[in-house]
């Protein structure tokens, strides 16, 4: 949270939010149901849901594959790990305290990164042919750009392009999918509220 939002208690806000209106998918019951086999959340967090839709829509086989999620936030990392598990991937999570993150990531067939560190993942972190979903978006000063900056992700795109079989661009990759999933969740919420099938 930014400085102006630090007085807000995220837990209290989520506790009073109506489960039926939690189109972001962050309510503890939605997250808990996502984690449990045989249970279905009313809503799945939008960015991780968009990542999985990108993989499935692109014909990427997830079943039985090794997946690494870099980052473990409640908004992206944790639900992305849970969704990959639901699709029968073998999932490892890499975070700030992980020893040898490059080595662990290099074993993955699928990499989803939401670390919050521009250009963290270099080409030598990736297994040849890996599929990379880059959730990060960071403005970097660039005087040659019209706005004085350009956007980069967690992955060094130029290096990853030489190794990966597919990689999402920044901008224009995961962001539009997040918006699409939010709209889908909102539509489903309205349909449920008005008993539309």
C-alpha cells in the first residue's frame, strides 16, 4: 500500500466485503475454496485467472509440467500457484528468501513471475522452451521515449526471447487479461444476483 493507504486494515476490509460482490477474488472464503480440492470459489483473483487463461488459450499443456511461480503475494503469487496445482502442474514457489532461485526456475516448463523486481529473471534463469508469463509492470526512465519512460516486467524480455518458446510482453500481455477477467467476474456476479443463467 502507498503512504496514503497505510491506515487501512486490509483484513478488516476483506472481512466486511460481501462474498457475492468480491469480484477481485480476495475474500478469505474465495481464497480458501481455491486452495481446497472439491471446493469452488465464487470468484478467482483476476490476474492469476488471466495467466491460466493465457496458457490454456495458447494450447500450453500444464498437466504434469513443472511450474515455478516467482513471488508469493495474496494477489498474484499464491493464487497462481493454487490455480496451477488445480491444473495438475507440479508447482514450486520462489521468493525473496529462496536459495538458488535461478536453479529452481531453470527446471520449470512454465514460469509465472510476479516478483516486483524489474528484469529480475534473466535468460540464464530459463529452461530452453519454457513458457513465461510476466506479470510485472514497472516504469523505467527512458529519455528516448515520448513520455520519458518505458514499461518493463520482471523478466529481461530480450534475453528471455532467445530461450523461451513463448513469453508475454510488457505492456500488453497480462494486463489486458486481468481487465477481461475482472469484467467476466463482474458479469458473473450480476448474473448470480439477478438469477440469470
